[in-house]
């Protein structure tokens, strides 16, 4: 069976080879040796089970709580460990410690995911992929929680949950995708067009997690040791090359091996074929931002590479599989608010809301002390937070209030020096940014980046989803999303869907 077996299939063989039979006794959760595991304690052969069967109680009462809530988005994923290594000096831009010197390595954990499906959903579906990196730095945890695309469907957090709802199951039929929900929302909020083109292009189903780029997507801030501030975007360019799966094969794989991407990642690392990405940044000065023709904080737009070229920084390498999936990947808690001195947020409306959402969801999903789980834990934590479910580190005898006269932890001067002072002005009001130039960059992608064969496949993939929506919504999606990108794209879709060139929008 050497032709069908792979390192993932051999996992138990490896375990057996590394452990001696009979070395370890079974115990209860409290470490009490168990005399016989495979029979309940009953009164005679057919008699009832006794409540004093501590082994059974211990087993069942733990089993019934084996599941925590899955992530509300990005539930299906896979992850691994490795390092980030600096290859180029960018200390002129940031004082953040992982970039301190060329050659410096920082341990990382990564989790890849699909967005919309549940924990057991097939990997090879058309969707955005999550690309999240946790850096274990001397200044604590720093997370980049990005995707495999530089933009997103929506750019104001006020419509984020609606967008996710239309990607998830119909509340009555419990079926997904619900094509009416998806195209209805997207054709009404046309800032979705740019990301829709990317998702329905070849990149909508990557060959593996290794064969795709990663992006921080949002604009962040960098502060250097002199306190100078710049805006920054993160790019991770795959060293495995971009490879994608065409729709038909992707659909077959979804049935044959729903864990196709997770298996690929595990096996590649187990074989020593360590995936890596080159880390680049784009830098925009505050002066350039003030004059930019596009909003530099708009998540539906990129910064053009011609204007803001990629600056090399280093590389990330994954060289270790998790030793246990649940402990290390299911329980990993990525958060854009895990930031270190030298790195700041930007006024991007989505990023601002994400600063709230991740801690909030982790406290629900993993409990208030999720940051004490080993995979989430910083090397040192000293503060005035105490107690709660699952406390492991309650910081011993240190005072639990501040200020105090008893040598409790104090303000960090370096972090203070690196905090920029940000002048803010404007009226507090709700300004809908949903119609701010939704097509210039989408058009550039369609007309100048995609080749003819890629355009043809994009149209096929769009038709495959559009044809399942009700007719008025099909028509509206073409009129409000794809005609404005390029009339020829609109015509191509209409032709494939057998719609009249001259139609009116009925909704
Ligand atoms: C996961 C909320 C936008 C990337 C999540 C989770 C929530 C969430 C609640 C589940 C986290 C967990 O249970 O551990 C939001 C909100 C957003 C937003 C409220 C907008 C307002 C984005 C954007 C990106 C993104 C724009 C990418 C650029 C991710 C990734 C994960 C995730 C990669 C999975 C992290 C992991 O692997 O554990 N998001 N999200 N999210 N989100 Fe977002």
C-alpha cells in the first residue's frame, strides 16, 4: 500500500513506533489508575450500572463536553508551526522587535481556513482562504489575521454580519450556498464586486494552502525608533508558486477528500517539504496618504504596486506539524488586536471593528482565560487581570491593583515612546462609503490583469452561481456589478444565461 499511504495515514504507526506497549497505565482525569477500561460496573451480567463506576462517569462526563463552539467564520482550517526570519533591514520603518536585525528568527504558528463552511466542510470549495500568523515575540503575541486576497467584499463593519449571513445557510432550508441571498446582497452593495471577481477567478480554489499568497489586507501603521510614522500593508508571496484547481476537479475532490488541503499541508511538512512565503511590505507616507486618489484605508481597494512597490522583509517557513490538532490549532486564538510596540492600527472601518470582535469571540469560544492556553500564551504576562474560569497563571503574590507601592508591574517606557499621537477631527455621523468608486480597480483587474482564458473561466464560474439565483436578481447582479466593470463581461454573462441585452431591473 505504499502507493496510497502517506505520512498523515501513518500517524498512528509513528506513535506506536515511538512508544513502548504497556508503559503507561490508563487513568481518570484526576490521574487515578483505572483497572479495567472496557466494561461498565454492573450488578451481574444484566444488572444496572452503578453510580460508583467512577471510571465510566469520568469518561462520559468528559465526552459530553468535547466540543467547544466552532468559529462563527473560518471554522474549517488547518495549521502548523515554524519561524519568521528577517532577510532585509526595515528598522527605518518599524521598531517592532521581530524586525530588529537581519537573520533574527521569531517562532510562529499559522492557521489557514475557508471562511463560510462549518468545521467539517470540504476544503476545495470556492471561497476566500484565511491566512493567519501568530508571532511569539519578546513583546508578547503579534497576530496578522489576513486572507489570501488583498481586498474584502465589504469595507464597513456595519454590513459585515449581513455579508457573512448571505454566505452561510438559509435560515429556513438550512442549505448553502443560497444563491438568492448571495447575489441579492452583492448586487445591492456593489463594493463587493472587486472581491467577487477575485473569488470567481481561478484563485477562488487554490491547489493547496501552500500554493497561494497571503495578505494582511488592511492598512496598518509602522512607527520607527525615532517615532516616525508610516502606513503599511503586508504581503506574503508563496515560494511554492500560485496553483489553483479548476471547478470540476474541485467539486470531485470535495467529495473524494473533504480534507484535501489539510492533508496536503500535513504531508508536505511531515515529508520535510517545508512551505515558505517571502514577506514584503508596501509603505505609504502620511503625506502620500493625504493625496492618494483612492482611500488608503478602504478594504475593497489595493495600493497599486506601481505606486507603492513591494519592499522585501523576510520569509516565513512552516516546519512542524501540530502535535495535537485540537489543543494547538482548534484552540488557537488569532486577534488583530494582538499588537506589539512599533505596529499600530489604521482608521480602516473594518479593522477598527475587528479590534473588538476577536477577543470577544475567543472569550465565548474558548473562555475568559483563552490567552493562558499554551498555544496562545505569551512568554511573559504581568498585569492586573485575575481569576476566572480556567485560570492557570494567577501571577502569584503580585499585587492585583494599580497603582501600588509593592513592586507590581509598571508602565513600559518604550511602548509609551512608540505610541504615536494622532490628531483627529470631523463630525460624528454615519457616512455610507458603499459607493466610493467600486469599479476602477475591479476594471483594472478584469481588463489589464486577467488573460483571455482566465476571463473565460471567470465568466463560467460566475454563471455557475448566477444561474441558480432567481431571474430578477441575476439581471440586477449583471447590471449593477458586472456591466460597470466592462460591458463585454456583462454581455458575456447575459449570453451564457440566455438573457436579453435589453432588460429592465425588476426589483
Ligand atoms: C476569524 C470576525 C473581517 C480574517 C474570525 C472570527 C470572527 C471574525 C468572530 C472567529 C474567530 C475565532 O473564533 O477564533 C470578523 C469581523 C470582521 C472580520 C467582525 C469585520 C468587521 C475579517 C477580514 C479578514 C478576516 C477583513 C481578512 C483580511 C479572519 C481569519 C480568521 C477570522 C483569517 C480565522 C482565524 C483563525 O485561523 O483562527 N473573524 N472578521 N476577518 N477572520 Fe475575521
